[in-house]
């Protein structure tokens, strides 16, 4: 009876840990976006609020929802690199392999962005490899 009880306790422990892990991974995209935006705002605040020519308020309103770089189904997620470039380069980003590597060697690649300003509707922007995009939120 003692061995059966220990096995039941072990199974219950494994199930509890599995449930906790599953719920952590099941967080919504909105939650993750809010977390990332909050983190970026904290980083800007730590740098003294410098984030571009429009100051911290305007930069806090620009949200990169998707950033995909590549060609013909061979793409990579460039969201973090795009966000970093936008802050460093005062609202502009260059579509090149520095974003997330070369997902399609020998092919002409393209950067596809989905972004929004504050609570506005999402907008799309595209740039061919080597081109510069300039994004700005109006007041």
C-alpha cells in the first residue's frame, strides 16, 4: 500500500507541474505584446527617455506586431531587431541580413511589417532588401 501511495503522489506531482507549465505557455499574444512593450518602455526610461526625435511618448505609441524578413517561404522573425533599429535610428529600419540572418541565401529578400500607433488599426509596410523604411506615429 505504501508503494502505491508514493506512486500516486508522484503522478499527482507530475500532473501539477505539467498544468503549471502549460498555463505559462498558453499566454495570449496580447499579454506577450504588453509585456514586451512594457519592457521596452522601461529600457527607454532607463536611458533617460531617449527613444527618438519625438521623445518617449511618441515612441511608446509605436508597436511592431509582426516583422518577417525573407523570401518565398524562407523567412525569419525580425520583430526584436526591427524594434531595436527603430529606436537606435530615429524611426527608420534597413531591410538586410542583420535583422535575423539570411533565411534565403541567393534570393532577393523582403521585410514585411505589421505595426500600429497607439490604439489605431494595424498598418503594413514593406521594403526590399537594402531599402530603408521610416515609421512615425502622428500626434
